[in-house]
C-alpha cells in the first residue's frame, strides 16, 4: 500500500525526529516508524530542501574525492615504513 504524505505531515515528522535525537536528522536516521528519506526527496527534491522547509540547518558533510595512490607512492610508503634505504 502506497502512502501519500502531505508536506505538513513530513515536516512534523522531521521535527519529532529532531526532538528525539537532539540534533538535525540525517537521511540514515529516518527509519520506521518515520517516513523514509525517499518520501522527502519525492516532495522536496532533496534532503537539504526538506530540512530548510522544516526550519533546520542543513547537514554539511564535506566529501573529499578519494585519490588512488600510484604504485610508486605505495612502494615508497612501504619502504619508509620498514626503514629500508
């Protein structure tokens, strides 16, 4: 059965979860009995927009791209770790 949530209901649930956690919830915090984060994406197009509409600060987690080391860097690190000249 598919539930249709109103914007007011979704905002109220976000506010309840915030009160429960004592902080702004993340998408991972939204588990049953709360609406899934997918519902917030459907209505607000992004998690941040849902938080802003609920009157909360957005969760700023900076993600840095992972740089894959080349083989020379790996060899040099292993060599330095073993104190090999």
